[in-house]
């Protein structure tokens, strides 16, 4: 099955056996498999020093043309000529493609839009849009957005303070071992909330100690080096 072949290639990438991964992916990509094309292009970002920016652009363009949202996100955020990538659209002309990727369900693209609206450099600063796109990504399990959305709700950065919902998103981020460092930061925030430091109403020494210990544990966990979408199916 194609799915099993792609999973096998991903496991080779995790083991940094990139040549073996390419041997599996290239025939699938030539047959126009959008996921294989995405992963071949992603190797430029994912640790393979032999993948050039030209190869990455070629495969990501083909994957994007086949409707892959993650490939669209990489194209929209990477200047392949200069070999530079960003957490935001590389220029205003790339914004429509990034928006398309986000609307098609790319959590990374949704996160990118949230950052853009928070920074206000390519688009006008808009915390409503920041919260909207971070929530979209948070619902897909992106720890960065779960954490940042919780911070905004905790401190009312958009004029809205909602500590129970902030706790909900902090707990989502802090409950996954692989989502460090955002998981660790979320656990630390929960320890502070339950210590009564933010609002005495939420004081709970037992919970505060639980999340403090959880934060200490997460500080020992290795950062997961690939994006969330990469681990689908593994």
C-alpha cells in the first residue's frame, strides 16, 4: 500500500537515512502522489543536506498544484532563491496562497496567519484574527497555538479575559510529551495559575504541584524536530 510506503519513508527520515527515504518517495512522487511530493520537498527543511532549494521548490510546487495544503504553506513562506524560510508569508503576494493553505486545513498555515496578524507587518495588526487562526490551529493539536491562545485569554490581550478557557488550552498543550517547549511553558503557566498568583479564586495547591512536576518532567523531554503533519500515520 502507498500509505505503508510513505510511513516507511518517514521512519527512514526519523533515522536520518535520507537516501533510503528518497528511494521510496521518488517513484511515488513521479506518479503524482501529492504527499510523497510534499515530503521530498520538505527534506530541504527536515535535515537532508543533499536536498537543494531548487529540488524543494520543484516538488513542493507539484504537491501544491495537486492540492496539498502543507506544500502551499511552504511555498508561501519560503524564498527559495535566497534559501530563507519564515513563520510568515515571504511577501504580500504570497498571502493568498497562505490563506488558501489555512482554509484547506494546514495548521502550520493557520499558525502563520496568527503570527502575521499579531505582528502587523504584512497585514494590519488584528488580535481578533490572531485569536481566530490560533484557535483553528489549536483545535488541530498545534501546541504553539494552544499555548499562545491560552496566554491571550489569560491576560486579556484582546480585551477578553477567560481564565477557564485559558486553563483548557494550557492543559491541552501541557498534556502531550512531544510538544515541548510549549508543553513545558503551558505546564509552568498552570502551576502559576493554581498557585493563586494570577487570581486567588483558582488557588489549588495540589494542582499547582502536579503541573510544577509536569513542567520539570517536560524539561527533560527531547523536542520533536518535525512538524505535526509529518507524524500523521506513524
